[in-house]
């Protein structure tokens, strides 16, 4: 097997560089220790979650706390916490794997994610030594539960517009926090809150570590939610809540930066969690299709059902491929920064921040794939899927929140394009040169150079290269046309974002499959080859639609015609019998009676 030296990639560089397959991490690369941790999570689902799902979603008093305590006893709450603070100190991709498996836990997944992510990581990454010593061991063990208080009635996506205030007490020993927070996960049982407030008339937020026992904290009743009904979600009111000055997190005015960086982590972890949920839901629908009989045979034999199963499998496979590719990029970047002498906590922050583009990509894609899988699975169940007696109704309700929290998908789409353009303008990402080269190529005679079809994925990689040209063509011309005003062209930005998302995910599926073929041989990877090719054709279709809409949004006349011709050239792909390819995938899945990849 070819050994590829890893380089410290930059976030967004996939758009202008080719990535060798051996340089990406794939789920099949997980080691024995990581697989054992995943198995512990599967056992936890089987013994604690699945038999008690109604108790959890019925919000039986104290039951979610019991589950969190048991997770703490197993070490699941301290995956990312270093050994010296009572955690397991496992790698970033290991924490991704745990989030993945526990993503099938419904409401518990939300409670778990809020505690281990946005509740714990601000202290781990921004806390001083005294704060880490005081709080991390309790959070890692589950003795204390954490919540994160950022959102306010008038400050959702625009988090820095929050009105919660903090003022220094007369004796200078405490900050008195007053304000209202809403949609606070774990609020009903949390012992500790990460609270964001503005000191006096500051422009930016400051973060504080607030213990529930400090006083001045009251709450509304539990929210009546569409889904994740078992998770605690309440409004939290602070009325002159006295917080010791020593409990300011980081520095004054640094709260917004903390919120942004922690949300980046939350996004990529959510992308992992939806994988586990999609696999579980798909497994149930395949099982149902194998049992349900109509017209004298199981419905799994019908082509319309096979098409759904194949698409669900391909989308899930592609999402998983891209999520762990991004996770390992983050981990490699963290390790490179530590090797250069950067303190570990700072390196972890910078490592994730560097790949904020990929975090946003995966949050959007993963959440929308989960919604697709749940919707199609409910359809396979038919009328039974609409009944609360079957599992699809709960899955349908639970999945919907993933497109909203950790930043809505619309916000994330605009963010990821904005970050690419901002880095390009700052000279951190060489997008301008390749974009100019593509613009020049548009007016040149098309090249009809042939690719060696005997080389695995040679044709498909040429397609990916051209898809990236399509993105550079559209984004480059849009940036040139609108300049700083591009931020206001939200519809256009979202079309460009979808072009970027689909290209990254399709490329990731191809790279995973290529690496698998290198490991196992082509004969053993026939279904994975089909999955990658089916997804690529889906991605090309998406780029054709979004590219056309984007071009038509700002180009006119000859320029419009040239760009549309360029788009047609850059989205060219050899035909694929998607029906036969889909049946090949579906037959394998149906035979295994679960998602088997």
C-alpha cells in the first residue's frame, strides 16, 4: 500500500487541491481501542436506551439524570477530557465516533451532546487551571451536569445581540448577571451553566461559569417540543445572579469568540451524530420491508422500495465518508500545532477553527441526509409509519431539530461561502488564482484529452476536478460582480454553498472507496464502488441545478451564455444506469437486513 505523508492541510483547500486517497481517514481505519469504545456505546444503547425509550421521552422524573449518571460511570462523558482532569483523553475522531454511535439515542443524544460539547468544552479550552481543576473532573464523571446559555428571545442566529447584562458588585467580588435565556438544553437538571452576558455597555459578550447554587436563577416549565421530547429544554432567568469574579471564562469581551469556536465543534459532532441516527432508522425500515408482505411478496422485492433503500444507503455512506475525513483533518492539524509548541488547549481550538468551513459543510449535509432518510423510512412503513405505535413517528420528530440547532442550515450555508471568500481575500486560501484560470478556460477551445479508464476512478476524479471549476467559475464571477455586497445576495450564496457541499461529499465518498479498494481489493468492494458512483451522479445533478440558478441570478447577455455553456462543460459525466446500480446496492442491504457498510 502506498504511504502518503500527511501535510497540514488548510480548511477549504479541498476546493483547489487534489487529495490522495491514502491521506484521508476512513471509518474502516479505526483501531481496536476505538472499536471497543464504540461497542461500549452500542451496549449502552441496547441495555439502557432502547428498552426505556418511552420512559425517557415521557420525561419520567429523574430518568434522564440516571442515564447521564450511567454514561458517566462508563467514561462516556469524559471522552475528550484529558486524563489529568478525570477523563479518557481520547482523540478528536474518537469523540466523533462516540457521537456517531450515540446519535441513535434520540433525546439522550441531545442531552449527551449538550453536556460533553457546549457544556464542558468551553472550560476545557478556555478555562484557567483553577477552573479546569474545579469543574472538569465533576463534568467528566457525571457528578455534575452542564448546560450552555447563549440564545435569547431576540438573539438567535445573531448571538452577539444578546441583552443579558453583567455588572460588578459594589465590593468588586462578584458579577451580578441579569437576563433571560431560552431553548437551554439540560437546564432542568444542570448543576453548571456556561452563561454569556455583556458587562456594562460592552460591544461583545463575556462568558461566565455559573453554578446553580449561586442563587438568582429561576426557570419556566419544560418546553413542549415537536421532538427530542425526553431532553430538558427550559427558559432560564437570571436576576442579579452573583458570580465570583474568578468565574469569568477567558477574558472580558471574548465570549462571542468562545461561542463561535464551540459551535464549530458542535457542528462537526452533530454531523457525526446524524450518521448513527440515519443508520438506525434505515435499519428499521429495511427490516420492515423484509417482513411486510403485499401482493404475495415482501415489499423489499419492489423496485420503488429498492430505489429508496439505495439512495438512503448512498447518502449515508457519503456523509460518513466526509465527516470522518474532516474529523481527521482537524486531528492532524491539532497534532501539527502541538508539535510546533502550541499549548494543547489552544491547539485544539485552532485546529477546529482552521476547518470551520468543513464543519459547516458537514452540519448542513448530515442534518439534511438524516431528514431524507427518516422521511423515506417512514414512507416505507406506509400507514404504520404515521402511527405512534411504530418507531418512525418519533424518529421523524426527533430528526427535525438537527437542521436548526448549532446554527440553522441557512446561516451555515452563508457562513461557509463567506469564510472561503474571506480567506481568499486575506491571502490564506489561494482561490483567486484558480478562479482566474477557470475564467480564462471558458473562452478557450475545450480540451478533449482522454482519461485512462483502466485506472480506478480516473473518470470520476476528472468529474470532481470539473465540478470544482464550476464552483470557482460561479463564485469567482459573483465575487467580482458584487464585491463586498455579495453578503447581501443570500439566495446566490446558498446556491454556491450547495455546489461546494455536494462536491466535498462526493469527493470524500470516492476517496474512501478508493482507499478501501487498495486495502481489500476491487472484488470485495463492489457495493462501495456502486455507492460512490451513485452519489457522484446525484452530486452532478445538484451542481447543474444550483449552478444554473446561481448564474441566472446575476449574469446576463453574452456573459450569461458563456457561463451556462461552461457549467454544461464542467458538469459533464458519462451515463450511469442508476436503476441497476441502485438495485445492486439495495439487494446487498436487504440481504444483510441492516445498513451494512
